[in-house]
């Protein structure tokens, strides 16, 4: 388990750096861009969630496939063909997405968002920049998954940590010292994201150098993973509906300013996910390796250790966010308006998020065994409960109602 310990430490440090960079400067973003401007950046998370859905479950599949062979120097050609094929598919998806936003940006902005006068003319181009940033994030997800599967966690976290620091510090300089606006803010993020995604790709292909033969697009290699990838697509589709339906519905029901406050609360509650993520990222590739080697006892031991670890890591901060969200945001941001606008929403979302992360490890154990039907059935039931509940509560109570649907659904 020494490798898991190393991976866990590097993942935890990397996640802390990324989380601090993402959250520490949010008050500066909101103060300089306004809540409406920040709402556009918040939509990046929504776009990326839907783009990751479009990968059809291929990224989780590559984590599992590379995880099986992470303890050997030469990666089999069929696994490298799978990775190359997925990469080429992503390129096609990105071209289609960016072209769509370039052609129909006006229609998308008018139909989806309640845009105020400040961004009425520039909204289509800003949405295009957000879409480009999300497309880069799609490749980041793929390369991150590959490096996790290969258990090159230390290199991965060095890259993403430096990238996060450059993005955040540079963004603050762009919108404060240089006094530029939202467009330059997004352009800076696009530039840095592209750079460190390119570095991640080079690290992966350096690992492949030790293997025989050149990887290429292979229909038959993709077909060999079609069953698992197809099931993962269904799980991701259902999961995306569960986690993103509130943003889609509220995008038309709330003003852009109120939507910005909701997305801020959602980002803060997401800290719980980020705390738990290093544990699941460290253990899942190892689960796949142990399953491939038929080491059931070690796998069960890892399941218990990782579940307890997630509980210990998340319970403290979850309690603070649930009980003292107003004071925490007030001290952090110095804005009583921001604290009063998001504190109750944050407390409610935190409850649901904590319940959700406690189910992660059993889910990853199922995936390591190739079992996907339990997650599919659970998510279908959750959607049948959450979507009607979300519509009813959002219509009556607005953003607070939307937040209430999250813990209720996770409890069920």
C-alpha cells in the first residue's frame, strides 16, 4: 500500500492547491467582474459536465483499462489503441461543439440565459470562450484519467497545481492590476489550460514509448470496451441530470445575478467533493489492479480503509459549512450581501453533498469489478424523485428550493 500512500499524499496536496486557487480568489472575481460576469465563468462547470457526458463513458473506461496494467512497463497495444481512438473521437466532438457555438451563439444566449444589458451584445462571444475552455477541460479529463490509471499521480498533481496557480494569480492580475474585463479573464484561462493539458499529453506519450508498436484508431479496440463504456455513458448521463438539472432550470427562472450567487454556493459545497476526490482517485486504479490480479482480501481491506478515510476527511468541513456558512462567507469575502444571499443555499447543498460522497467507494468497487447495473438503477430512481421535486420547489422557493432537492434525493 506504499504506492497508494504516495498517490494519496500527492493527490491531497494537489487537490488542496487547486481548491485554494479556485476558491480563494472568488470574492475578487465577483467584486471585479460582478455576479453576472462570474455567472458566465460558473457556466464553464455546467458546460464541462455536459461535455464529459458526451465522451460516452470513455474516460472512466481508460482509467480502468490502464489501471489493470499500471504495474508493468509495457502497456499492451490494444490498450494504447483504445486511448488513441478516444483522443481522436474527442477532437471530432470539440470541433463540432466549438463550431456550434460560433454559428448559433446568439440563439443559445437568447434562449438559455436571462442576460442583462451589460452583456447583451457580448454574450454570444463570451459563451464561445466558455465553450472553448470547457473543450480544453474535456481533454484535461481524459489525460488526467490516463495518468491516474497509470498511477503517475505525482507528476499529474505537479502539473495541475502549477497550472492552477498560474491561472488564478494571472487572472487576478488581469482583472485588477491590468483592469481588463471578462473576455481577457477567460482568454487567460484558455491559454494556461491549453499549455498544461499539452504537458499532460507529453507525459502520457512518454510512458507509451516503452511499449512496442504505434497506437492508432481501432474500431475493434473500442468494440472490446463497448459494454462497459456504454454502461458508463448511461451512468454519466443520469449523474449529469442529477447534478446539473438545477443550473439548467434556474438559468431561465433566475436573473443572471441570482444565478451567480447560486453557482457560488454550489462551488463552495463542491469543496467536499474535492476533499474526497484524492481518496477515490488514489484507490480506484489500485482496486482495478487488485481485481485483475484476483486479490480479493486486499481489495476488501482497501474498501474499508478508503471509506473511513473519506468520512474523516469530509465530516469536519461539512459540519462547518452546514452550521456556520454565513459567518464563514462573511469573514472570507467581507461582504454581508454575499453572505446573506448564499449562506442558506450553501448549508443545504453541503448536506446533500456529504451524503453523496459517502457512497463513492462502494460505487468504485462496483466499477472495478465491471458491475454497472446497480448504479444505473439507483440513478434512475434518484432522477424520478429529484426532477419533479426540483421543478416544484424551484418554482415555489427559487434557489433555496432547488438546493433542497439535492439532500432529499440523496437521502432517498
